[in-house]
């Protein structure tokens, strides 16, 4: 028995530190600014990196700035593509064969970066920037309704070096939704992942003054917006939320199983330290009311970008504040919380610490920013870790310099929890994070349904009445006349708008299109 006791203790400890078998997202953002994604070799490297990490999902950027990294597209191809090879199609085949999900990571807002007077313009004249932002013949921005860009109250473009589409312009919002819904129809993607789904950051939240959006606001409220205008702030949040609702319902109508997620703003202090979500920069500056999106159910997965340095005490507190908020809010609304971890800011040890706290907080997975350069043993452009001058988590001696290490060492650390300095393996201090492959969580079946449709008119009242209970709910059309409502119990409903009415049957987990 004495001889068996050490073995029993070892087996007990091993079982405690075994890889958590529960389904969870183990994912990477793959941004095509840093990760090559144009050839078969590029695709194979991305999938191999996921396999090396025991990852089960890839959030791959396929719309960067008004372009497409896939052939069957509703807008111009990315200029890095040759027009014959379809990297998205190849990635879907290769990743799905290994049990890895592929989510199409798309930038919604920013469509051009740079100074159009001096920097190269898109080559394709059909590019949205050349059609609706910049008049190349006159070397100036378009004016009037043709202009889709957002600007400051003083009429200035861009924001930093980014030219942002204004979702308060109905045609701009409709165009973007159509581009993304075409992608949903054309490819067997597991999800759409929305990035920069907001207004651009600016001093004093001075954005959103597209002429068409301002005219719509004036038509509805009888006055022009002004600084510190609570109604104008609500208007800008409404434009972003309306787009998310439209995209969510449109995609679900095409394919109910698709997952809609978003990279969410979590700048600065979290809701706890700020005194509530309404006091955070996400709500006040970016006009991204993602707390309301979770309540309404118009995203399936919330991925706030918790890009915080673990070795900086103030940022570590912000990380934990936002982590608690997203898990609590998502789960209270039957949605998934998959926080985004800024691995590119941290040492490997720091990222492992944040990852373990994320799992301990009962999150539904982890999304790392970012995979970076997939060339073997590249440390020039990889984004999986960073050098830390005085790394408090370094082993065997805390507080020493730890260098930036190749991606392969990060991948190995996820499987073994063993970080190295490039030569010497440090002692493992905790259970492996991803010791074996695990599937992403299966979405819970919806017990309610939704209605979407076109009613004509901007801001028209739409009443939806249950024929069984006579309960009525009211919504409004967006600038294109689109409306949508979620959370409807199965049954028959009367849809009333503009003096017309239609009866529709709503089923659980379905989006019905009102005639």
C-alpha cells in the first residue's frame, strides 16, 4: 500500500490538472494585415498553426477595407489576390477537415486608410471608397447624398488616417449588409464576426455628422444636433444597433445555424469602475451599445477586446472588470462570452495567466489577438507575444527581461503550460491550457422566433401583435424601411405598418420574412 500511495497521489493530481473537457472556443483572430492569406501555402500555415495550438476556431479577416479575400464577392477583390485562387474556400475545406470552425472576420466601418491626395488609391474604380467617399477626378470628397463617410461637426475627414462609413446613411448601411449577406449565401462559414462596428474614436465623441444622417435626424426631431446632445448620442447608437439587428436577422434567415459575433470595445476602465456600462467609452464615445445587443439577442457571441497588459497592475484590474461584466451579461441573456485576449501585448506567461482567469470566470472560450506571421520561427511580425522588460511572472527568476519569442513557443505553451526563454524550458506552474483538442460549444436551441421585413419610410411605427394573447410590441423602421423583432413565442402574429397588415406564422429558432 505504501508503494501504491505515491502513484495514487500522482494520478489524483494528474486528474485535477487534466485538460478541461468541456466544449469551449479556443480561437485566434487572423488579421490579414500581418498574416499572409492569398495562397495555398498561406492557408496551410494558418491551419497548421491552429492544430499546433489545439485551437478549434479561426476568426479570419476576409473583408479588410472594402475588399474581399474570397472570389465569390459582391465587392472588389483584395489586391494581394491573383483572382484565380480562393483562399476562403480553401481554408474552409482544410479547417473543416480538421474539426476547426471558420468565422469570417469583417471590418464594417473603416474602408480606406491614408491620405487620398498622396497615398495610393484602390485600383478598382468600383471600390466603395472611390464610389462614395473620394472623387478622384476632382481630388476631393464627394458632396451630398453620394457621400457615405462620417465626419466631424466641422466637416473634417478622416479620423486619424481612417475613413469610416457612416451607418446613419441608409444606402451605406444597406450596401454593407448586402455585401455580408452575399458572403453568407456563397460560403459555408460557421460565423460572421463584426469588427469596427461603431463610430470612430474622436475627441469629445465628435463623429457621425454625415449630411444624410443629420438630415434624417432633423426630419425626425425637428432640429439639428449639437454637442453633448443626449438625443443625438442615442441616434448614433441607434444607427449602429439597427445595422447589427439587420445583419443578424438577415444572416439567420439565410442560415439559422450561423453564429454572429462581434469584436467589442472595452477601452479603459470597465463598467464596475466606471459606475455602469453607460459610463464607458464603448457607450459614450464609440456609440456601441453592446450591452443592449446582448439583451436583445442580436449577437450570439460577445468578444470584447480585452487588450490589457497583465504585467501592468492598473490594466490587470481593467481586464478583470470587463471579464466579469461580459460573462455575467452574456450568460444572463443566454448568449456566449468569448473574451479577446491581447497576446501581442503580453509575455507568454502573462497571456497564460489571463487565459486561466478567463476560464475560471466561466467564459465560453478565449479568442487570441493575433496569430500574426505564420512563417516558421518568425519573430519579426508574430503577434502571439511580446518582450517584457521586467516580467513579474518570469521563471525561475521574477522581474527579469523576457524576449519576444517565436509563435511556435506560444503554441507549445498552450499545450504544455511550459514557457521558455528560447533555450531553457522553465518549470511548468499550472495545468496545460489546451492539452488536447476540444470542440467549440454547441449553441443552445432557441425557443423563440423573429420577424423581419420592409415597411417603407424612415422611422415608421411597426406594431406586431400576437393573435393568441393580443399582446402588442412596437418597433420602428430604419432609414431603408427595414424592421425586425426578436424574442417572439411561436404562433401567429399580425404585423401592422402604414395602414397595412399581414399575418405570419413564427416558429422557434426561425426568422420569418413578413410579406
